[in-house]
């Protein structure tokens, strides 16, 4: 008798999971405005160039919307910013971790640490990493954004996506990366990246769904 009850309970659970997987559909959540309309001049930073995303790369990324630019400040400090927004619908791809993408394009990780950046709006969870390719060194600050939450590791990203999918039928998420090339002054590169984030993030958040 106990075995029959146990079997029946397992059957009901599997049936519920099967029905959920077949009937559940995540919504496609658009940005508030296309990332292409993001300001070219903002708090002293101005666009120095746009980085085109090839069709081949886009097929791999499957991002719904992308911002990829170089900005420069009045002192000549340069940063590159990439924002990949994934709307969460059936045609939206998964976010690719830079831990795999950067080494795959020839960059060697020299250091990586998860940390928080204090902003006027609160703490931002991010990864600070240094990568090297040949003689070039670059500072990367990046994080994942799920609604109003900043996330600095891939496992927590997956958990947040699953929770939002179950509770709100949403799997939309963004990957945001700021990078600064440098030759010797690592601390200066870090300060430049942090200043850019401080100046730009409030406006960027107005583009991304909350």
C-alpha cells in the first residue's frame, strides 16, 4: 500500500512538471528604448567609435539588443562598453560568460575577483578582471543585470532567471561590460572604469527593464 502511494505521488509530481514544461512560456520583455539611441554624449563622455557586431557573432550571442561603443572623456581617457540585452522569449539566446568568450578570442586571464562598487544608488556587484593578449593588457569590469539586481557569478544568474521565470514568466537579463586598456597603471584603469560606470549607469538603467 505504501509503495502504491509513493508511486502515485511521484507520478503526480512528474505529471505536474511535464505540464509546466509544455504549457509554460516566458514573455519577451522589450527594452524601454533601443540601445542604439543611448546618448552619444553623457556627463563629459562622448562616443569615439561604434563596434559592429558581425552576423556570425550575433548568431552565437543571440542578443535581442546590443550596445557596443568606445567613449572618451575630456582628459583623453578611453573606455569600451558592451551591453547585451536578452529579452527572454523563445528566440532569445543565453548570456555567454566572458570566462569562456574572452579566452576563446585569445585573451589570457591574469586575475579575477568578485567585488562591490559603491554608487550613489547603492552597491553594484561585479567582477573585476585583468586579461592579457600579446603585449596588450585590459581591465574588465562586468556584471549581469536581472531586473533591478546586479549579479557577479553565473550560478546566481541562472537561479535568478529560473525564479523570475517561475514567478513572473520572465527570463530577460543583460550582460554589461566596461573595459579599459592600460600599459602599467592598473589602478588608474580601475578608476577610469569606475568613474565611467558611475557617470553612465543611471541612464543605462532607464533603458533596461526593471
